[in-house]
C-alpha cells in the first residue's frame, strides 16, 4: 500500500509550544511553561539591548553602529516632535523601545534560521502579544490624560464646536471609537504578520510538491513559485518595517490626544 504524501499545515508555524514540557509549571492555577514564543521574545529583547548598548559609546567620530542607533533615535524624536510637540520628547524612550522591539521581532521571524535547524517564531503574529503592546500605549494615554487634565479629559469625546443637541449622539460614537483604538492597533500588526507568513508557507508547499512530482513540474511550478517567494520575502521585510512604524506612529498620535487635549 503506497504511503500517503505528508500534509503541510500552514497554521502549524503559529502554534505556541512549551520547550521543556508543561508538567510542573503550574502557578496559582495557571501554566507558566516557557514556550517558543517566550524564547523569541527574550531573544528579541537581548538583540535590542545589544543594539542599543553598541551605540552608546559616544565617540567623537561615531562608527556605523553608533550612527545607526542615533539615526533611529533621531527618527523617533522627530516623529514625536512633529505629532506631539516639544512635550513628546519625554516619550522617546518608550516609543523608540516599542518601535525597535516590533521591528526586530518582525525581522527575526523572517531570517531563514531553519536552514541550520532553528525555526524562528514570529510572536507578533499572535493577537495576545500585539494586544498587550497596544494596551501599554492605551494605558499611557489614560494615565497621562487624567493626570494632566483630570475629568476634563472626557471632553475628548465631544469635539470642539459640537452643538449641544448633538452631544448625546456624538459622545457615545467618540467613546466607542476611542475604546476600539487598542483593538485596531493590535489587529493591524497581528493580521499583517500572520498573513505574510501564511502566504509564504502556502507557496512553499507548491515548491515542494512541484519538486516531488518530477523535473517537469519542478521547472513549471516549483521554480516560478520559488522566485515569487523571494519577491514576497523582500516585500515582507518592507512590511516588517512599515508595521513597526505604523504601530509607533499611532501610539504617538494617541498620546498626543492626552497631551494636547482639543
């Protein structure tokens, strides 16, 4: 009886798995086993820490590493000043860390470590991770807004110039729009990263199936698909940077509402 061809599950790459088993990792009723997601978050944090550390030499004639860190810092500083004003400078450490963390996480997930037997895990393809990052920004907005403006911060839900008879209609709409912000912020990053990796996984099955079907199918199907995958990988690198920028930019815009209440 001929063996059935192995089936590739495109969603398997997103499976969170405990690295050292799940037994004995219970704490207060919750399983806190160390997973592949946690591992790559730790790797991303270490890489980010080393990147920043290497750029803190403060040489009179900066090297390439120092220039890279200073360029990213200046980029974030300019973005915050353009969207928040001078008050935005105090948020540079947070927005810089947020931007670089997401950027490194996205890029590391695209590096073909699988060639040497190490399979990267793109944790930004999970809504729980992007949701926590979005809630951090949303929490800063609430804390800054109420500390700086008190209950007057609630006037954010009533745009300036709104007629009094329209307030009962406009205020709930503005409130719902405000509360949806962290959800949309997290969803955008999660969907973009998941879709790209899912597409690459599906295309890889065409390459493998074409090669297994013979030289003819390999040339007709496998080679063009492989070339397409190279192009999509290049596009995914661009998407990785754009999504990190969009997440940081929207976080800055939301913080602006708390700093400069209109």
